[in-house]
């Protein structure tokens, strides 16, 4: 099978396509014929240094997949060959989603939303699960609460805006002025141009902040939280600021989540959640996809087309 692997840690030019043996599913696993693979910041960050992830003998990149079940391993009863599925298998262990086939634990997948193409479905798992687990599982978001989503037009952010709105929250997003119309269409009640003003000067009494930027943005976000507020930061544990009394600040790492994928599918089916696709790139041009992502100017998601 064709697969994209990392020849050595460093720049995007180190992503190369290779012929690799097709994997076989083991106990509790399925073999997925990949139609599309999502591209996420964790992909290029780990490609650059190899940090955080548990790699196999040949480093193979990517986690987001949408495709068709090719074969099932012993003990799998929830899927059959031919089923269309999507998910984020094995994270933070190596999955190797930039490939024609990937093996996944069955419960790291869910049926693909029927309303979405494979390209659209591949854009969802890691980013949408991150938003869901941050807002719902970690922050315990309640109807009527005020939510601030940083980078609200980005991969996680544009989905977080929709999920927060679907949960009955009042949603405030930060984005460049050119992206304000999109963020409002996604459901934001207010949009702040982070280039024109400091968000902490114009926002207050927030219950939940979802911070995908870290560093000084996380520190400044503490100022807008009311007592009992929750700051969920995503880049890394070193980005979690020291919270004042009555405010909670945590780092969250996304996990594979069959039930979470089902919740995301339910939102898609009722028209409350839809991924925005910035760019679709062929598998052989995975390096180009990383270069685009590393510029930090994408709106929504980048996806690799495999089939």
C-alpha cells in the first residue's frame, strides 16, 4: 500500500510516500480502506521533532480517517466489511492515517455521518473531539453560559463555536476581521478582531475559555473569567497559567472516543455542525499540506484525499 512516512524529524520535505506492507487487524481491531485523512497541527508538530507521540519502527503520520471497513479482526461485532466509518484511532500512539489502509481499534471509530462526504468526515474526528471533550466533558458547559473561543475560524475553533452554540451557550470568538462573517455564520454571538483590540479589554464575565493558542493568550484569558470560570488550554501543559482562587485552568489532551463521535454525528445529522474545508490535497502531496498548515492562515481544516 501507499503510505506517507517521516524519513527524519524536521521540515515538511521529510514526508515521503513509500510502499509499505498492508497491515492486518488483530483482536478487537478493524482494517480501514482510507478515503480521506484529516491534517492537524499535531501532525506537523510531531513530524518536526518526534515529541509526545509513541512511534512505531517506521514513523507514519496522521490520525483522522474516513473510509470503509475492509476486514474485521477476531472479537469485533459492531462493524462489517463495507461499513463506512470515521474516527481518530490510537492517538497518541502511532496510527499512520496518511495511507491507503490503517488498522484501528474498533471502538476508536464510529459510523460515518451519512450527510458528509469522506473528505468532510475526515476533517472532524480530532478537532471535533477536542472541542467536545474540552467544552462538554472537561468544562461541563451549561446552557446560557458565556464561552470565549480563541482562533474561532481555525480547525478546532470553528467546530467549538458550533458545538458551544448547540449546547445553548452565548459564544464569543476571536478571529481576524476577514473571517468575522464566517464565524458569525457558524453561530458566534460576538466576534473580536484580535489584531485591533486586546480581547481582555472588551470581554468580561466569561464562564469558559477554550484556548488553542497558549502562551500569553492563556495568561490573558484568566482576566476575562468570572468566579467559577474554567480555562481549557490545548497546546501543552507548559501553557497552563497559574489560576487565581475560584478559577480552574487545565491542559487537555484529546482521546479516542466512540461515544463522542456518536454525539458529533448527532449534531451533524440535525444540522448543527458542519466542517469548513480550507484545502484538499492528494496523499502524495502531504508535504504541501503541512506547509500550508504551518503558515497558520487556514480557515477550517486541511484534508488529504487518498481515494
